C-alpha cells in the first residue's frame, strides 16, 4: 500500500538552475539541503524551507518545451521499501513512467532509488528511497 506517505520533495525542471536556486534562497529563505552534479554538467539542488516542511528538487533541463517552463515536474513521496512499493504499483496496474526502478548513485550519501507512476490526468508521482 502506498497511501499516507510523507512528502519527500517536489521536482522542478528549470531553464537556469543556478539562477533559480539562488532566487529561492534569497527571496524565499530556502537553504541547500543537497547539491549534486548531474550527468549533463548542471547541478541538481535540493532546497528546503526554513521549517523543513517543503523540499524542492531543482534541476536544469535545456530542452524544456515552452508549455513546461515553470511547471512542477513531479511530486515525490518517501518509500522505505522501493521493491515492495514497485510490486504493489505494478500489480495494481498503475501506469509507470520510469524504466522500472531507477537509481542515482551520487545523490545523498549512498544514493537513492525511485520510480514514478502517472495519475489519470498526467501528474508524475514519484516514490523515492534514499539509501
């Protein structure tokens, strides 16, 4: 069951990650929770609000279509057992938009594993387990 999970982060695909990350810090008071290099040469930022209630994953996509600029890319929830969550979603017939369970080894101390499902109206919901 994947109900009632804590929010992990909200993913924002942006056209200038350095400018946006600086703006969120300067204007909204967010702080850097994590900063990681991506394979395309840009940084990926995890920015958190002062009270820790909201975290944004902000990454640069140089090929964003005009109608995607400024939109939320995905909403991520905590997984404590990514394999079990994936089996549950696959067995339930949910539309999975990733290539199975994917991983990012250089995020956080030991990496993370995640997958995304798609809501009936197209939002991507991610389940993410920090290792």
